[in-house]
């Protein structure tokens, strides 16, 4: 992360990574609060990217998406297994798609499925709208484990 305060912070999502997992498993407990007259939803996702170039010339392409979004209250820890969907898979929902307009994580579409990833991004958020500093005040997401499955 770079910067200070809430307005100047710039996060560089992703760390170098070159494997192709089939799914990820995690154990979570989720206690959502109300947000916009409905229960908040947690977002848990792992993205594989292929990055080319550097600095202002860097381009990021989505290779695989593994995403869990839920408003289900989980009083105890539950284990979930989320598959990776490679490429522009028909099961991807609109909020899962790459976008050049995403300020935090701009992506320029999909990489060919046979490419090797260069970076992995892992996100756990107690609110699906948390990147915009919005959500159900008091929603809690607790995490015990994380494992990539091959």
C-alpha cells in the first residue's frame, strides 16, 4: 500500500504467482448487518491475472475467477469450496467480470485460458460494497483457513 489517510491510499492488489489451482477452500463465519434495507453480503474471491508491461504501460488480464458472495448468516464456522472458472466462463456474474474502469483493480479483459498466471489476488470482505467504503455497519467476517486445491 502506498499513501496515507483515506483519500491518498493506493493499493497494488496481487502478488507474483504462477500455478493453476482448481479451487480454493476456506472456513468462514459471517454475521451480516442491514445495508440498503437488506442484509449485507460478504465477498470472498481469488483472481488469477496475467500482467504484461510495467508502470503506466502495464496491462492486466483475468485468467481465472473463484468468487463467493452471500448474505447467509453463519453462526459457526463453515467450510466452503469455490471452483476457479478459467477465461470468460458462462457462470460468471456481471459483478465478477474484469473492468478497465475499476479504480482499485483495472483489468483489460480475459487472458487466453492456456496462459500461465503471473499474479494472484485474494480478497475477504465483510461487505460486497466495502471497496467503496460502504456496507452494513457491524457486519463481521471471520476467517480460519485458506487452501488452494490442485
